[in-house]
C-alpha cells in the first residue's frame, strides 16, 4: 500500500516570499529557484553543490528548468528575458538570451484545427468554492471543494456538461475551506497539502484514488496560503516554515489484500481433520512440546489484581487489543499508579492515545506520590557538561517518577499516530518531558542498546520522542517569550550537535581500531607533512 516516509529537512534558508519553485535536475539533484539565485541541490546528501546568482535589478521570475536534450538550464529574468546556460557557467548575466515583450504563453490557432464551439462550461459546485485542482496523467481532473468533497472527471470519456464529474470521496483531515495543493504521485495516487484541522500547522495526506481513501499522512510545522509544494523523483518537496522539507513516498498498485492489511489472495482453507494436535506423539519419540502461544490467555503474565479488573469488565473472551483501552481508562480514573505501570508493561500493544493519557497522569502527579512504590536505581540528579561555561543539566523528576515514565517511553509506537495524540499533552508537561529526554540523551542514560535489567528508553526511542515533542509544540516554542525556555532549547541543540560530531569522529577512527583489533602491522613509512606518526601513537 502507498505510504509516506519520515520527513527530513532538505534546505533551511528558503523564505516563502522569495522561492519560485523546485524542479527536477540531473539524477538525485533538484533546482531550487529563488528571486536572486538558482541552487543545484543534491537530495541524497542534503547539500548544495553549486549556485547561479543574478543582480537584484534583474531577478529570476520563473522556476529554472532543465532541458535534458541540450543539457541547458532555462529560466526567465524580469518577465522579459529567457536565458539558458550550461552547468559549468559562472556568470548567468552574460549568457545567451532571448529578449522580447513580456513573455506569455504561446497561443495556438485552435480555431483552424477544430470546429468552433458556441457553448462554454463553468467548473462550479453548489454552495462550495474550488480550493484545489490537479489534472492527472491518466486524463482525470481531480477537484477539491470547500465542502470537503473530492470530485473526479474523465477528460477523455465524460461530457463537459457533467463537470465537475462524480464525487470520489470526502477529505476530512484538512481545512478544505482554505487553499490546498494537489500533486500527482502516480496515476492512482495524489497528495493533498493543506491546513491541518487538529492545529495551526500544515498536513500532507496521501490519497489512493482507486479506493478513495487516505493511506498515509505527515504533519508540517506551518501552513502557507497557498501551499508551496512540488514533486521530484525523490519525494514530495514542501515549504515548511523557512525550510524545504523532503517527504519520500512509496506508491504501488493497491488491492483488497493491501487495503485490509491481509493477503486474502494467498489464504488457504484447512479442513478440521488437518488441525494440529500437540498431544499426539511423534513416531518413536516423546510428545511434541506445546508452544507458549498455545497456552497463553489474556490473563497470562498478569497479577491477580489486574486479572480481576480484566474479568470485572465483563467483555467476554477478547484479545488484549480490545481490552487495553478500557483497562487503561479505568486505572487512570482510579489513579492506581502501580497497577497502571503493570498494565503498560504486560500488555504487548498499547494504543498511542493510552500512552499519552498515562504520561499526562504521571506528569501531573507529584514526585512524592511515586516514592516507595517499587525499587528502582538511583539517578544522578545533576550532570556537569564537559564544555566550558555550560550550565548543569538537571533531571526534572526524582528517580522513582523517572522509573515509571521510562516504562511508557519504552513502549513501541507509530509516529504518525503519536503525532495525532501529542497535542493533548499540556505545554507545561511537554516542556518537562523535553527537559527529561534532553537529560537522558546528554548524560548517556539512554544507550544505543540499553541493558535489559535497567528500565530506560534506548537512544533511538528517546530521540524520536524528543523530535516529535518539538514538532508537536513548534508554534508555542517559537512564540514563547520566556527566556528560560529558549535557553533550555539552545542547550538541547548544543549538546545534541556535539554528540553528533562526536559520533561522526568515532566513525573516522573506525579503520584504525579495526587494524588494531586484527593485529595488523602499520607501514613503517612516515610522512613528514603529518602531525604525528602512527609509530608514536599511544592508546591508554
């Protein structure tokens, strides 16, 4: 099924008033055109490889495009000058140009080619305004209306009197009364960028036209009216605040099996006579051992108190996934912290909405309410950074409260679902959690592969939680006037940047460490220009 991958920042210095467009260039490259510069950007490496600038009185007025036939880059200057240049050209103000009156679209003498028509047709819908439109390569015209209705019209088969065509679905995730941008990803898939109904940010949704359903979505930090977005071979490129964000996508032909999450076509019936029995004895051997899954029930690995609660719900013999929400809701209302922690730990799959509800309860409780509930390792409350003039990093919770919060942070989750529920976490609680995740990462408590005997999220889990908290609270963090919050965010950014540089430095010495572990001898030749020789290197 079609899906959107994780969002990444492609370019961070693009202002919405200056950017003119993004177009495909050579393989793995795009051209980013602003009013004063055209940039050749390597999408995979996330870096600019070269650029072409122009004078302020002679700005670019169209997005630069690449002509693969002549290998020229073509753009319009000042609405009147058509210019083209090669990749290795340095001064685009001196290259060959075509100068004329204000450039307009070519007008073809259609009246001489086809019979004239005496009627015209208006693209309109009762009590609704057109807010998005896209013509697909499959000859379908897709329109989105302020009522949320999505219409499709076959330009080859349908009569113009039937415009806007037939209703294809209803878009419920974005504010359809605002301008939207519709992009074709494949003949059967489109992406719609608009204002998120949940908050003031933007939202990109991926639609499967064939089945008229949304298969994936990604939140954006900001919404621009109208949205600025383009499609490249590497993914959807959308202006998000002052940055260009890249959202890779995967599109494939959908069928009932992929839509409903099961391989229906591969299912084979098995008669009752073929059902397996573990009580049978293999020929000349002992009985086959019974797998643990065959003996487990919803009461397995649960304390008596939790088992009695599950039984009291009187929901019948159901799976855990159908019980967990009711169990969590009941325990949150009772504020039974110890039993709630057991439920979080023992249930294999906890919905993201329940994780946020549990975190909200933990964060609003005082530290003293967690003391004495269980034995947990003592955390170092203060950490002195190695950088000069750096402030101490403080743990916002005591060891007991941190132990219970770690139980939630360790649980698996889906990022798209978690981002939907994160705004329900109050801003003050989100700040406390950001401070705690910063503490876990910078102090080394969150390890890449954590010890199973210690309850603490992995480095990957802590980083994902921190990233999504910053994403979900982006507007409030930017607009706040509290100096302490900005200082904390700056400290968080500084320490994570230093950690990244340290890890990159470790990668550089990996070949040297491998030679030492393999006991390989070094070359006896030394280079006079080197700052040191390997013969004098001492590892202590």
